[in-house]
C-alpha cells in the first residue's frame, strides 16, 4: 500500500522547506539552483491536471453522456452508462453512491 499525500500538501511541504532555508541561503550557485528546482516543482504540481476521485451522486451527476466508473449502492465497482434523461438520472441516484471518469486506455510504449 502506498502512503499518498494530496497535491496541495506536497506544495505546502516544499514551500515550508524553502522558507525554512531561505534565511541561511548564500549566493552560491548550487543553493540558487536548488531553490529554482523547488519553485519549478511547485509550479508543475500547481498546474498538473487533477487526479480522478470519487464524486458522490448526491453531490452531482456527470455533465456528459458516456461510460463512467461507479460504486454501486451494494459497494461493487462497475462501469455504467450515463445519459442525460430522466430515467438515467433517477437510476443513477437510486443505484449508485459515487462515480468517476474512466482512466485513459493503456497505450503501447507510453507507460513502459
């Protein structure tokens, strides 16, 4: 099992380390380079797309028709079709607790 932190927690931890060291940083190139790298990491983390997460059906339903990963009211994880019509919305509210977009399909060579 992985010990994960939120993106904002990672940004805050990096900022804390920068500010903790800023008082004793000299003008050396190595220290300035480290600060530049840390600032780039913060920028990358801040601009990265959000990670998929479960969205409770009681909070909101999908905005677009399509396939979604759902947690059913029985606790099973399944793929369901969502369509914007009264029947689909009622079904989702009755049968599902939460949903999220499907991940991107695997592409040969990309994740190796």
